[in-house]
C-alpha cells in the first residue's frame, strides 16, 4: 500500500460517489481493513481515535477511555460495541451500514484503529491517542494472539497460526506493521490534537496516566470516576472479564480460546521468549527505520 496523501482537505474523508473505488492510499481490502469505510468516514471534533500498532495497548486504552466517558461501566458485554474497530469489515453488513451505525453513536464517539497517520480519516479533526510499546513485546504478544485464536476466527480474518515463534518473527518483520505505524506517527507527536503515551508509563502509574488522558481530552474527572477507571482498567479486572474484550465472529462464535485474549499485560516479556538473534533482528530493523530520538523515547538506543 502507498502512503500518499489523499486529495482535498487534509484529514477529511474524500467526497466521492459511493460506487467509486477508494483512492489507493486507503489500502487494500482485507477482513481487518476496509478502505471503503476509511474513505467515507466522517469524523467529528468530539471523536477520539485510539491509534496503535497491533498489541501495543489498544484494548487497554479502549477500556480506559470507555470508563472515563461513562464514569465507570461494568455492564458492557463487548468492548467492540462501545469502542468499535474503525476499519474492520463487519459481514454481513455493507460498509454503508457500518458507517450508518457509527453515525448513530452518541458523542463523544470512541474508535480504535491500527492505521498509519496517512490512512487515518479525520486526523486533523478528531483527537488522537497513540500508545507505543517495545516492539519486542509487541512481536511476542502478537504471536500468542495468533496461537490463541480459534481456527474459525483465523480463517474468517485471513490469518494463519504460525508454525513456530521463529516463523512468526520472520513474518512479523516482513509485514512490518509496527515499524510502518510508529514511523508515520512519530513526526506528528507534537500536534495539539495528539497525545502519545508509552505502554510502560501506563504500567508504572495508571492513575497518573488516566488523569493525563482526561486533561488532554478536557473531560472532568471526579475522584470516584478516577477510582472506577483505575479499578475497571486494571489487569486483574480485565483478565477476570476477558470474554468482554475477546470479540466474536460474525456468527457469534468466539474469536479466542477461553481466557486466551488477555494474557499477561507485562513489559519485558520478550526476555523470556525471544532468542538473542531474534531480538537483534528486531532491534536492527528499529535502528534502520526510526530516528534516534524515537529510539531514545522507547529506551531502544
């Protein structure tokens, strides 16, 4: 896929007849990526987009923001219904039906996306929260993510279970989503409508991070709301309620084996999983593609 800018006003979805194929910069169709949704999505100033590379704290941030927005909600059944994945295909719905459903959500709407800066609709309009995580941990976490998916979920989403961790590392490096994602967002980090947070900072001080998020969004936080957000966004609560975060196939069947989606939520788990060679290959790619200040921010320099 290319990273060219779309024509017209930056950040706005292109105005095109509904049957016109989306501009190629929106990417190629995939069960987890619908360029039609991206090309026609209409952002609102009150929208908040959680934008991350896969396995970099996306679900955690969905939960944090939903709890801040509601003042504490332990009754929701599926995080995707309250904080949907923006670009995911949702058969049997058409993309028009998906967007109509999004339009009916009350403000402030929350969405998650794994899109790059160039592919994110409304990037100049909505508020953006980006979480970044050590690529070695992201790689390992995604390996277990694939290993824990059900066979039907893998088939429905065009994914395969890796034959080994080594095969996964090779495929993860070849696909390059982590590098592509952070490489596109890093130059935008000083924008007024973007807040960048490290996964490790959330782990070190969750109450402080939640207060910082609320201040960025301009959302008032009472002591009770903060207490609820911290409790319901804790690893213990999310692990005990993992079925609310694991998602389901279109037919209602589980995407993951029981207890398989919320795994450890740790930093540094790669030290027990990756070989020295695998780690060196990941770090070498980082040093090839990312500037020194970005490496320093992640503690990879």
